[in-house]
């Protein structure tokens, strides 16, 4: 199944990876790799993770305090956000995803 990232999710992924890379060389790439593995699991089992709000599901990363919020669409998985788990938990709800 195809995966489409919102422009916000792409930016959040890059911002978090850059932050981790500044903290410790190589950590940003480890963060991206964990996100890649998570996306593969979501694609394989899209309904396995709990519902966050309405039709939006969440996948919690194991080694980083982030969650991937996504929706299951007709022909693809839509990644809404890659959100830090401890910062303004529902900030993504009011965003315009276009």
C-alpha cells in the first residue's frame, strides 16, 4: 500500500532528525530508521494500532518519545503528523492538511 506524508509530517520528521543529529552524531539517522520501520509495520497491519481521534490512528515509537498519527484511506496510508509525545498533544487537529 502506498504511503503519503502531509507536508507537516515531512517537516516534523526532518526537524526531529536534525535535532537528534545535533545532540549526538548518528542519532538523527537512527530516528529516521525507526520511523521507516514503523511505517512498514503500519503498511503491513494498518488497523493494528489504537485510535487517537475519529479515524486517526497512532503508532508509538519504541526508542523515541514520538508518535505517528495516520489515517487509512481507500488506496493509501496518510501520515498526518510525527508528533512529540510530550508537547501540545492535540496541536495537529486544527491544521489544514491541504
